[in-house]
């Protein structure tokens, strides 16, 4: 975990892999979708030699030299830096601007007014001994994006993680939160969900804090001694309801271009994705005295955090005066778009993106991803300078205002929706490197593709990224689960690395869940306790994440190989056999859950008939298998038709939109209504079960069935 790998080791490993690829008697390993695997291996070897750890470190230092919150002059400077690196690589570059509704804090006040003598340690100031970045005057005070302004004085109620089940528990305990200020800890769900549940419960305000049991000293040494959150650190973040819709709160479904008149925007006070209650974050140094003096019953034992006293619920005797003055305005943001036109299919777009804005410095989130993307672009640029051009058009994108609600990417997707009908795939990287542990998520059709990509990239630990990834996955299994891994894995293929499903919280959301573009998300994790704080800076990164930048180099290579393969493949490497099998497994789980709810075929709470949906999933899998078997023998002249079908199959899974959340159109994957980040599979069906609503579940299941049948029909037509 804390080992340092010198660049010479990496280069030596790479040289051995390269020589093995080029050895005359070495059999050429096939690559799914390619008929001339040897040529692709040769191209990839040339690419892999270019991304440079030292250069990635230089990018990171430049990008994190100043705080650069979305819309700030420093944010514009990072846009110009990225644009120049894109130009240096030979890309055609433009900077797209949007006017979006954002807030900055004008006044943030939280003070204890009772009991007498209770003193908070504020005002909130993030500080540790020796950090070289914390005192920059441009650091914006801790606040929550999307929060309402407001002033309230009320008693405190502790609500654990502010989940629906937490408020249910409070009701069962006879604790009324109406008119109270809720104090809740970060974790378990998206902070916007916490704001929604507090609002629905009638709270007058919400204070969020990071408990040390979740990312502080309970986990390990706090910064600067270790990587975990110190006492004064505050997690900023957006509370916009991005599980309702992503992007600018005032323009759901349309692009916030500078010329868009106010008459076509939703008035901010009517925007469905903005909370109506004031929300602000605190450090656990500031939250601790409030929690320590709370009265009322002891909290349930699983609500106990890591502070050194017994947690109580309240309400009272602690009272707090909370005054938030948010300064909202239509703010200019900047997306940087770099394009390399394809030679054979110029209208087919392979898009790869990372966001650039940060709450403060954002060394891990997102600058580690930007630095890795720039080195991937460097590698592609080296191929371009040698005379190579891709078959399909490649688009690299540096998104802005992701932190406030995936705004830059969503506005782009809404503005260019027509052109994006020809998008082959979208590859995302947000937190590129927080440590050495590789992870990935994607639609089922690209899970095998992700595994194959990592088999081509050397790891700083030796072997390939895939081999290290798999060894880490095996090591995490509990001994009692060794024999049942096939039952508990997230994928339908046994004995392989887990590739997760896509929920929300990053820039793939508009592409996949609104437009139906197949997507992936990759990153490298570790003990990362300074998320969204001033301490997510270059000093922390070079001590605890990647001192030699070798994982930056690794992620640049993974990101670039994804782009190369998808832009070059003869037959697009989508696996709809696996897609169908995964959907069947989730349908079986949903049917089992429905029966556990007491729904029956002949009762008043009628069990939906899952047979048609299961048959449709099997049909999709069968079509995927047939297409995969045929792809190697299809004449070259017919490959465009096959690829067009493969591109459209994911789009066929779009529906009319989820109940109450019509912006999310994907029938198989969406962020959870009350999780926000985590993926919910078969979301409309699942959420109908959450509400014990068999009629809506049956209607939603019919829509899933129709979508699966459409996707199968698209694939069958190609045969």
C-alpha cells in the first residue's frame, strides 16, 4: 500500500512486456473486435511507451497550484492550460461556454445559543500544522452548493446519516424533527439525499459533518501524519438533487447556452433540484461540542460515531443559530473539447472525459484524473505526429462545474444530443488516483472490454493491471465466501474481477442515463480522508496517494487504451450476451423480493408476471451470443451495419423516463432515489417495491420488457 516503485522498475517491466509482444515466436493474443490483432498490439505498444509519470506530476502541480472552483478566474486558467495541451497533441480545440445558476457563500454562521456556556470551536477554519496550501486567501469558505439561504434558531436533533430509515427510526422513538435543525453525518448516501429527506421531514435546517469513524482517526492517522481527515477539515459538496435531474438547475433537458433567454429558464425558486432548506457543513471539531451536550435518549448503537462520548438524539437542550447568505448568479463555465477526426467513420464519436473544477485545489478530485487524461492525450498525440489517424473520431473533454451537479457534461450532452446519437461510447475518469487500488464500473456490455483493456497495461506492482486487480479482489474475499463468490458478485461471470454498475455522481450520467451512450468509469483508490477539503492538495497527494506518479501513468495508459481500442475496432467490442444474463439475474432477484413483500398472483397486492421480462432478457443474451459468434466472419462490407446495431442497442433500453424523475430515461440503470450515488438496477421496478406499490411495479416491468425486446430486435436485425 505504501510501497514506492521507482520509474526504472516500471520502464524495465514495460520493456519486457514490449519485447514479449514483439518476440517472433510469441503467439499473437487475440483482441475482441479486431481481425488484425498484431497491428493493434503494435499500435498499443507505441502508445504505452509515451505517457510519462514525471510529466503527469508536472500537470498535477500546475493544476493544483491555485484554488479553482467552477466559474472562477483560476478555473478559466486551468481551462486554458488543458486547451494548450490538447493543441500540443494535434487535437482541434474549442472552449464551450455556458451560463449556469451557481451559488457562493456570502455569510456562513453557525453558533450555539444554548445551553449557557456551550462554545463551539469555530469559526470554521481548516488548519493543521505545516500544510503549505491551507492559508491561500482564495480558498472559499466551507459551504454546500445548491443550499438555500436562511436564518433559523432551533434545537438540534441528531439523525445519523439522514437516510429515510433514520428519520423513520426517529419517528418510532417519538422524536419530532419539524422545525428543528438536523445534525447528520456524511456517508452512506449522497448529501443531496440528506437534504431532501430532512426537507421532507420538516426540518428547518441541516448541518452536515464528517465523523471520524467514517474517514478520520478511527480509520488511521489523520493528516498531516496520515491520510485521514483531521479535526478541522470540512467536506464541501453540492446538495442539488441530481437524482431528479443533472445539470443546471434552471434548464432541465435543455442547454444553458449564453444566449438562452430567461424566459426559457425555470425560475430558480421553482427549480425542482434545489433544496428549500439551508444546509451547511462543519468539521467534527465544530460538531463535537454540539453532539456532546445533546440530551434525549441515547442513539441506537449503530448510530454511534467515533467521537469519545455516547451520542444522544436530542432534541435539545442544545440550540443553534444558523444564518446562511448564499450569493446566487448566472455564472460562466468552460468546457474544453479536443477532437481528432476519424478517417473511416468520422461521424462515429468515441468520447473520453474528466472534470476540471474543484471545491478547492482538488489534487485527487479531480486533478489526478485530469493529469492522467493529459498524458493519455500526450500518447495519442505521439501517434498522430507519426502519421496515424483513428478510424472513428476521438473527442477528449475537460468538463466544468461537475461538483455542482455534473453541469458542464450535462449541458454539453443536452446541446449536442443530435450529434451524440452517433456516440459509440463515453469513457469517464473522475478521481484518477487516490491510491494504488484499481477499480472500474461500466454497463454490462463493456465489462469484459474493461477487463481486456487492463490485461494490456503494465502495473507498477509487476504484471498487468488486471493481474494485480484480480489478486486484490481475491484477497478481499472472506474465507467463508470463497465458495459462494459466484452468488454474491456483481457480474454474471464467475471467478473474475468485479466491475461495478454505474449510478451517478460523475460525468457519465447524462451520456448513459439520459442519452443511452454505453459508458465506463475508471479510477485508482486508497485511504483518502481529505475529500472536498482544503487538504486535498499537492502536498497530501505526494505524501499519501502517488509520490512517484506511477499510478498516474497507469491510469493514463488504461484511459488511452480504452480510447484506442474503441476508435479502431473492426467490430465494436460490446457483449450483449453478458448484458442479458446480468439483467436476468436482477429480474430473478426482483421477483424474489416481490414475493418476500407478500405480493401474490391471486391476492389484493398482485405479483407482477416476470415471465415476459425474463424471456426478453434471455432473448437479448441469445442475440448477443449470435452476434459475437458472427462478428469474426462478417464480410468487411457488412461491418458498418453490425456496428450500427451494436451502437443502438443501449439506446433501445431507454424508456419514457422514471416515475417522478423523467430526465432519467434508462430502464435498467439509474442512481437511487434515496442513495443518489449508488446504482439501482431496474430502478422503476425497485422503487415501486420500496413504496409497496405492485401496480406501478407491474407497469414498470412492462416497460423494462419492451426495452429488452427492442434491444434484442436491434441486434437480431444485424444478423
